[in-house]
């Protein structure tokens, strides 16, 4: 069975810009924009023409955005959208960024379990319980070998039955192998997992165990019940 790792290169994430070549997601000129995690639809021209936000709102883009990562027409992608909302259920997109979509890797397919320290800022679900989202921070630095990348995935450990409410909690360990990458500065990454991965295992909630840099092993639990 193949390994379902996310490989994170030490380069900027792929962005689609509808108006600007560069974008500051901090305190820069565009920090006033609204931001949402979305399901982004690519039309027949492979341009993003509308999105469904994690709150369930449908927004049509005033001007469809071309995105290098949208390679298949009439398909849906997980993305982060930075935009101005206008009247009539429409949005003026400035930046749309593809999100990293994580999956589960069976424990028996991993030769050596790695839990190098990793920052975990948040774990949460969208309002429709379609995705489990993670915000992670990684220590990175410039390397001479382009093949050097962080390896991140989730490994199922066990399914626990909760007798007080008859629910089931799937326990997972966050696999992280930083390899020989130096730790010069910190970068933040957003990950998203379709909840279908967990419903197939009859899980009502997930508990993610991660080795953090600050407090050792940390557990974050989120409910999948609507």
C-alpha cells in the first residue's frame, strides 16, 4: 500500500491572483479582506467561477480566476479565498490559494514512525462537518537539495468506544519527519481532511496526538457529529 504523505517543499504555496502579483496575508495593504476556507469550482475553462464557504454560503466570483493548480475542468478543489464581498451573493476575489489535503496512512505501511516536533495551532471542523482542518507550523530553512521536504501525515492508532454516549473516537498520531531541514524560521500551513475518511471508520470524533515543540505530546479532539 502506498504512503499517503504530504510532502512540503520550502517554497511559497501556489497562489492564483486575480488582481495582484504579490499578496501580504498579515498587516499589509490587503489585510482588510475577508478570508474563508472554501470548496472552489473550476468551470469548463478551468477557471474558478464560484465557491462554497465552510459556513455553507455560495459565492459567485465577479471575475473567474485562473489557477495553475486547477487542472481539471468542471471539478472542485479545496482552497482558501481572500476576497471582498459584494451584493447579490457575489465576491471579488483577490487571492485564491489551494489548501493541502491530508489523508490517512495505515500504520503497517510505515517502516519507522517519526514524530519530530511540530507546532499545532488549531484543529477544527467546518459548520457542515465535511472537513477536519489543521493549522500547523513548521521550522524551515534554506537547503541546497531540492528533494529535502517535510513529510506529514496522520496514522490511525485505535477506535475507542465511549460508553457514556455510545460514540466512537478515532485516535490518530501526527507523523512528522523533518529530515535534515534546518530550523531557521517558522512557516504556517493549513491542512484539510475530508470527513469521509473518518465516517468510513464509524468515528463520531477524532483525537489527534502530536509532538509539539512547546509542551510535548498534545491531544486535540474534534466532534464530527452534526
